[in-house]
């Protein structure tokens, strides 16, 4: 099928590329000329495992192309996806101005029937507003359908998630666009659920909020584990063996971050407020998450006493493994708070150092993971990168002035660390 994706960020670029990979003809549109020039010259604006090969392959095969021209994309496609950002506003609600602008642009360019699909994460009932806007601004007065088709990919695993989705959600106002939407997704062989638009929009916010809740739940349990000498990983494994609970997203940590969970939680709380419901449960999820960072910092302060002029090595800057994304990264927040206490930082991240440079001043960025500890008073792990497990612990112990390691991601075994001579403090163990 001929598809256009408007917005070439994480969701738009990965979705467009994977659609091309399964045989569709895809035009990716973005209003940032620098990004389009980069993509047209073989570059990739984000780090996402496996993405660069797929972009190269599908552009070479002529199934994927990039343009700044929305009109061209709308004109040449049957189905137009909206995948533009929906950033948070100061009061926690969502800025829908990009969605509204794109809806107007699509409307202005439409000269025949189109299916307009919202992929961006939006508050419930946005689909109705998009439909109203298109109707109002479409001079050609052609027919169209609006569909809500939320995306569930995780950064760092985006290609894998897109190629093998758990489910495809199609929210519609009539059955007319359903066969074509199913045709688009047929090659992915995933279960499809067709709902009304509001339900589809709610599925997205309800899913992300539930996953955030799961993390805060295990983080709250980690506090009880620390108070009683239990091990949160064993508790999580025992809980997770119950199919109804599941082990995933039960990893205790210094808190969740990123451009999705914090924003979506605030938005969902606000949406609930607007329809007259106080979603106190989700406010508690936020409170536990903030408290988890405070507790981790306190652990460092209690052990190190004064941080002023102490050298701290930090492993991890990205908000999670396998990405260069530092938006709302707990690792960055931790670094900034350590600096506020007067600590001098040596930091490393396998992919996120360039993006972190804009956020962390007076910081030494170290290319080699094993050199971060050199001359430091303590080492901190802030992101769950697999490769940190390969840290040369013997070398780190010798390089540190005191062998102290704070592990905000539970990457090492406490008993082994003690046997190696470390003062080792992790989460809930
Ligand atoms: C999240 C959802 O997992 C995706 O399904 C969704 O599509 C996406 O938001 C979105 O709305 O676009 P993402 O933000 O990429 O994906 O990353 P996650 O893997 O969910 O991790 C979020 C945060 O939770 C990270 O800071 C991670 O380190 C933390 N986390 C995750 C934990 O602290 N513990 C866990 O057990 C899992």
C-alpha cells in the first residue's frame, strides 16, 4: 500500500521503515529540513538497534523516501499517519498544537478519499477533534476516515517491537477503514483489536500508566525489602511466576524516566481530572517514583557524608539501555543532583554522551567504561546497559580511592561484590 507518515521522530521513522520492510511504499515527512537532508544522505538522526540497516535497505529498494513536503505525501498515499510529538505543558496536560497543525495541512492537501491515522499518544477524544478539523479545513470536501492506531514500541527495542507487535489496536468511527488498516498490518501477523476511537486512545494511556504503576509497585516493595533484609529480585521472580502478574517491568530501580511514562502519567491524571475523576492511584505512582530517586541520593550521601569536591564516576546517562535518548533521564537527574551537592563527575554512556553534553556542564566524559573509576571516591550505575555487567571490577576496585559502588539498576550480585572487597549498595537487596 502507499503510506505517508508525518513526523519522522522515534515513532514515525521506525514505523515508516518497518512498513517499508514488509513491502509497503512509504513517504516519511518532517518539517525539519536538516533531518530530511541527513536521512536522504544516508544518515540516521537517532540511535536505535537495527534501524540504520533497514533504512538503508528500503531506501535503496525504492520503498522508503523522505521529504519536507506534506502535500506531496498526502497526494501520493492512500493512508496518512500522524506521528508528531505531543509534548507536556507546564500543568501536565498535553500540547496538541502539532497534531492540530498537521490535521489542517492534511486537510488542505486532500483531493480524494484518505484514511488519516493518529499514531501519536494523545488524550482520549483527540480523534474527534482531528476529524472536526479536517472537515473544516478540507476545501475539496472529499470523504475521509479518522483512525486511532496507538504505538507500543519501546525505545532501544523499537524495530523488534514493531516487527513483532503483541497487538495492533485500530480505533474507528465506522467500519469503512478497517479492511485497509488490517491489510497494512497483515504482514506483521499480530492479533488485531478493532475498537471505537476513544477506547483505542485510552488503551495507550492506560497501558503506559499500568506499566509505570508496575515499576512503582516493585520500587515500593524494594523499600520493604531493604527494611527487612529481603531481596527484591527474588520477590519479583516469585511474583512474576504467576502468569497473571508476569516478571517483566518488575525491575526495581532508581526510578523510571524517558519521554513517555512521566509525560503520559501527568497527562492521564489531567485527563481524569477534566472528566471529574481524581486518579489518586497514579499520583501515588509519581510520588513513589520521585521518592525512589531521593532515597538513592540519600544512600549515596549517608555513605559518603559530604560530597563537596568528591569525585564520583557515573555509568549511564541514557534513560534506559540501548538508546541515546536522555530526555527525562533519571541518570541525568542524578548527575545534576550530585553536582548540586558539590561532587565532581566522570561519566560514561555507550551511546548517549553527545546528547548528555548539552545537559551536564563541568563534567568529564570518559570514552572507556573501565577508565571512569580512575581517581574517583565512588562509582554509581545509573542506566541498565548490559555491557556495564562486563565492567572490569578488579580494575575498578583498584582505581577507586575507596571501593564504593552504588548500583541504581541491580546489575551485580551483592555477595560477589562483597567478596571482591566492595562496599556495594543497590536497590531493595
Ligand atoms: C514505554 C513503553 O514501554 C512502550 O510500550 C511505549 O510504546 C512507549 O513508552 C511510548 O509510549 O512511546 P519506553 O519509554 O521506550 O517505552 O521505555 P521502557 O522500556 O518502558 O522504560 C521506561 C523507563 O522505565 C526507563 O527509565 C526504564 O529504565 C524504567 N524501567 C523499566 C524500570 O525502572 N524498571 C523496569 O522493570 C522497566
